[in-house]
């Protein structure tokens, strides 16, 4: 819920600014930075305190969302007036393109959750340590953070309705090709390369690219509603992907099948 509020607040607050996409990109980098920083931390906590200790520490971190939320400020009177000139509606739900686009988002989230859930374990099956598996997630987070920043800068520099969807297609295709060759990846160096490409793919599922697509195709006035719908589709994909892959692995006893 805190993530949803942040996703809506930043693009709406900077709606009237020429560098809106860069602002969104900077905010979205938090997920990549968090993955980069917390992956080795969680691994260390697990080794020393077990899974119960991990959740106690992460619960304390989550409480700090309240402190961050206090820093949010209401938009100015001018921005409020501009927002009220147009009324958000659910008419975008009648657009078949909305469902086609978000079917892609859902399937991408499905696949991404499988990688997030099992990449470290896959590295362990190749003989690498749990710590080395955790560092792969840090590489994913770093790559996603950098690419999100570049997406924001690129979208602010080039005003085009089709540019956001073009970027999404390119990076989803890149991630798909890389994942299709994952089972051929045996060395740790190649796992790092894959993790970098996967992070680039993951960066397209959030941040400036998504905001650009939603504003361009479904209207800036509907941004709050379309962000909520977008996160619902992503949530469904994330909810289903990793458990289904885990079920396949438990039945076949083979991470490669998952």
C-alpha cells in the first residue's frame, strides 16, 4: 500500500513539470537501490539470526515508511486547479488496448517473480555459495536502478507518444532472450551478465516507462486510476509466478524445469 501511494504521489506532484519522467525515475530507483543494498544484508541476517530474525528486522525497516510519508507535501493551489479542470473516469477500461498492454505487464511480472524467487537457488545448484547467489540480486538491483534513471532522462528528452512503449518492447525482448539462454549459463561471470540484463528488463516494468505509457495512451487525467490498475495486474503476476515455479520444482526436483 505504501508503494502504491508513492507511485501515485510522485508523477501527480510533478505533473506540470518538464522533468516529470526524471523525477519518477529517481523515485523508482528506490526499488533497485533497495535490492542492491538489502540482498547481502538479508543473506547475513539469515546466516546469523534465521528467518524469524530477518522478518523482525525487515518489520522495523518497514515502519520507517511512516517517517518517509511525513515528508510528502500537498500539491500547490495551481496544481490542484489544473487537476480539477479534467475529471478522471474509468472509460479507459473500455479500450481493448489497455488489456493487451496489461496482459504483457502481467506476464512480465509472472516471469520476473520466478527469477527473483529462484535465481539464487539456481546459482547454488551450479555449486556457488548462498552469498554468491545473494550478490546476483544486488547486480539486478544496480542494473535496474541505473536503467530507470536513463529511461527518465530519455523520455524527458524525447516527447513521443510511441517512445515509452518502444522502450518497453526493447527491454522486455532483451530480458526474454537473456532468460531463454539462462540454462546455458554455467560460470559465475555469465550469471552476473545475465543478472545485469534481467535488471534492465525489470526496469521497464516500473518507473518512467510505465508512467509514459499510461499518460500517452489512457490520458494524463486518468493517471491515478491507471497506475492503480497497472499495479493490480503486476501484483497478480507476482503473486502467481514464484509459487507456480516452486510447485513445478517440487514435483520435478529440478530447478531448471522451474
